[in-house]
C-alpha cells in the first residue's frame, strides 16, 4: 500500500524549553522518538477537498534506521524508507525518491516540534485519543440484478470503531461526494458509484467528524482485483430449519481466496443490518456449509430470540481481502476488504 495520509483537526499545545527540571527539550533524545507512531495534523477546514494538502502523516522511526508508515484507515504498517539523525536534524529517505527533513526544535515523550522542508513548522503527537479505534475502508461491492440479468460493481465504504462519529463522507476523485449513513455503531455507503467513477489512481478519501470539533480525513485506494462474477443460481444458497437448527449450504468460489460470513436479520424492508440475530465468525476458504444453533459460536448469537412462524432473512457474504491480509489473525482485517458480494435467502422460523 502507498503511504496514507489522514487529516485531523488539532489543538496546538504550547511547550516551554524544558518538559521537566532535568532535561533540555531542545536537545533531541532519540529514546523518546523511536518505536512510536507520530501524527502530524494539518486540518484546513475543507471537508470536501480531494486534492487539498490537509492530511495527517503517520510515521514510525524504528531502531536501526527503518522508516514505517501506518495506513491508518486499515491500521496496516508498511516499510517506506530509511531515516538518519544528524544532531537535531532527522532525514527521511523514502523508497519513492522523496526526501523529508525535520529540524527538531522541541521534543519529549509525546511531542515533536519541527521545521520541515515540506511546509514550515509542524507539531507531531504520539497519540490522538479522540480517534479511538476508528477505521475507514473503501471496497468493491458486487450486485447481481435478476430483473435485467446484469452484474454490476459499485464502490462501497465502511467506517467504524468510534461511537463519537457524528458525520461522514466518501470523497471520489471525479468530484463525487457521498454522505455516509449512520447505522448506530458503524457508518456506510453502498451503491455509491459504479467502478468507472473512480479516478485513474483509484484513490478515495473519507471525511469524518468526531464529536463537535474533531475533523479527520482518511485516504484509501481501491485495487483492481475483484470477485468472479457469480449469479444467485450459481451460488445456490440453501437454508433449512427444523425449529432448533438452521442448516446453510452454498457453492464456494473456486480459484480465489474467498472467505464467508453468515448473518440473520428480520425480513424487513429495508433490512436493519445493525441488529443481527446471528453474525458468524469468518468462515475459511472453501467452506460449503454452516449449521447454526443457540450454541454456535459467533460474534452475535441471539437465535433464542427468533419467533415461531416469523420471517427472517439469511445473508451470506463472500469476502475477498486485500493482498497480505490474514482475516483470521489480523485484528483489523475487517477494515481491509477488497471486494464483497451478498447473497440472501428468506426463511420462516418453525
């Protein structure tokens, strides 16, 4: 992944020349710097800007001179270059040829005040508490229409991990902006635009407002790999119930690393996806079935709340993750989707 930039509003704190009585904070102490994520905040007040230089850089200087960047939307770390120290100057050489210098004016365990060749004086912080576990992901959503026998691919988005989010927007390179919908504990955009509406670099941005006055802009890229086109008939999703168990079967994808998730909702129109009765754990590549009872381990299991003779909807999601993401062991895998496809089947609980 490329170096990701995020824009966040910030309250600049004034530091004196000493952060305690024993240390001169004008002398750079690398023990306070290495091994930490450092955030630069440059929110400029333009929530719809796609090209404005208002993004937050998240970097880490590792021991041994390795330079890393944190793709904050998906919380993925990548090595992007090397760094060197010369007195109070830090020089970062990126693998893409870019050179960035920081002349450190003041530093401590959680702050760096620097002059940079990129844009004057900046302040980096080692944490921004109001971000919480915020993640933002843009991916491909595939939909098959039986009405006109057409398979379409849209741009979808998911923002979650912070209950203080008050507003969200997906920004596209062609100038299109889509307001994110609030689903209680997450925000989303579905069927926002078709894939041809992406710019040539396939980049998008997010604007997120946290609380009253904290503004964040995140950037993401949507790669070209997609799920193979598949109709509901080809998926052959089947649901059978006997009053105590739900047996689900399907035809798996072949030739791709596709995982699966099973969910159960009330059969309302529209379906309230924020309140599932059942949400399975990620099912491995090649899975063909899942039997669900009140004892089945899942992220949500409220099967005991199903009412006899009531109609419900089972949704099977096919999940293709970004390259290198391990959906079983990576805590933030849910924020690194590449493509999804939904297959649904109504059923009556007996």
